[in-house]
C-alpha cells in the first residue's frame, strides 16, 4: 500500500494503523470478488412480458 495515498501501512508504527491497513485490504478484496461474481456468474433478471388480454394470461 502506498503510504502517501491514505497514510496507512501494513507494517505501521501503531496497532491502529496496522489494523486499518489490513482492514482496507480485506474490504478491497471482498469488493473485487463480489463485483466479479455479479458481472460473471449471476443470472440476468428475467424479462417482463406484457400481458394485456385474458388469453395472454391463460397462454402463459
């Protein structure tokens, strides 16, 4: 991690700085994994058909 970006380092001077750096890395990994799942594996939403008459309802 770049210390100039947010001022966080994994091997920081304090325990709070180290915990913040590790937490930021874990959250970033989770966001990337969820975004990849959503884009690649999630099924698209079904399209909505326009049912206007009683025969359309019976046919579906």
